[in-house]
C-alpha cells in the first residue's frame, strides 16, 4: 500500500507542470477599446465684465472666452455648445433678462468658434428659460488635443432707467456630443 501511494504521488508531481501555464521568452495579448463620442469645455474667462465704451449710453460689452474639446460619431454624430442665463441680474433695479425695465432691452451676443465648430449666426438674444446656440458640430468632428477656442461677445442695452450700482448674472455653458 505504501509503495502504491509513492508511485501515485510521483506521477502527480510529473504531471503538475503541464497543468500550470507554459513559460516562454515572449507573450502576446489583444487590446480592445471602444472610442465614444465625448465633449468637454472650459470657460477660460471666469468673470466677464461688461463696460460701456465710447459715447454716453453705448451698450455694455464684454467677451467670454471658451476652450472646447469634442469628438462626434463618424457617420451620424452631432454636437453643440449652448448657453443659458441661469441666474438673472441682481439685485433688482438694473438690467434684467427675464423682465427688462424697458421693452427692447436685451442681453445679446455674437459667437466665434474655431473649426471644426460652426459658430452661431448673427446676434442671439439670451434667455433664462431656454438654452441658446453658441456653436454646432457635424459628424466626425474632432478638436485638437489641447482644445479649440470659441467665444461669446456680449452686448447689454444701456438703459437710462437702470439704477446705479453693480449687478451680476450667471451664464451656464453646456457642450454635448453624439
């Protein structure tokens, strides 16, 4: 009985290396990755000061600079950069996007955007209830790795009925890609 046990143990030890992985000087693997549509942006002007330049009651103007990164799907992808006034001017008594003191007062903007973006066309009127366009992207759009530039150039009516003081509003930019 003792001898049979030793022979069985010896056979198991001889077969053991075959049940573990084989070692060699080289090895290979296959890497797999799915590249999806993505988008990101950075508002590079954290505070945009609007100032009236030139003659009395010229509109208040200023520029907000952005950097965007985007990749859209090759055949059917699209993308966009939009903005929305998420907090109207405060305190009360000055400019207002939602309820301007005089009909026709507006916070408007024009856009610039480096390719592959298409900047908004003409003057856009900002809103507190809906997002408005800054730039759009077509299928297969891709930015530089460091990002591409865009901007909004603001114009705010300089209404004599505004009470003197400092006013601020918050604008939220959003980028998307499919």
